[in-house]
């Protein structure tokens, strides 16, 4: 599917489902995007330790590309009555251009297509910019829990009314 955000109308962006052969590029984008958090957390963030090939096989993993060059990834896990955004990552040289927001909007469309009324995600409490972004995008904090010596912040967003009678 081609996406053309108003601010980037001249760019041809595509989102496609990842295949197991894309696991290395998914890992590369994830690692490059999350490595800035290693000093803050004192460890690798959870998405850097994931088996991305297995994620692709078991879940919906999406690649955002421009002219065939992958710029970002979105890993979604279907849960009962919601869709978990396990990871959203954009190559550092392409961040702050709205690509992450496009991937999050894609997640909303996937939840609606799956007739799921809610998206959820979690981030580390030390990642203040992420929490602020998710809040601006309509996510609300639902709980906090201890995790590996720090705190996870769980957030959720309703994606609209879902007609379950249809």
C-alpha cells in the first residue's frame, strides 16, 4: 500500500508485510533505533533481544520503505480484544519525519481491520519522550509494573467503535 503524507507528498512510501527473509533487516532497524537507550537503561531494550524471525512467523511485522529501502518496522501481536504494538522503530537518520506516526496509524488500521477495539503498548518509564509522544497521539497510561530494575509504563488507545454484531 502506498502512503503519501501531506508533508512528504513527493516521497513514495510503501508498507508491506515482512517475510522471514526480512528478519535481518528488521533486527538491524530495531537495533539502530533502540541502541540510544542502552546507556539510559543499562541494558539492551527488550526489542533488541527479540527473535525477529520468529516474530515474523508468528505475528504481523510490517516494513515501511521508500523506493524499496526499508526505513522502519512495526511489530504487532494479536491479543484478546486488542492489538499489542510490540515494537515500532525507524532508522535514526530518518527519525523526526513522521514515519513512526505513520506506522502507529497503520497499527490503528490493522486493529480496525481485525475488529479489535483497542491498541496497547508499553515503554520504559525512563523514556519520557516516548511517553509524551504516545500521550499526544491519544494513548493513556493504564498501569506501571517493575521490570528488570526499572518500570514499564503500559498505555492503551481505543481505536473507535467496533460493531461486533456485523
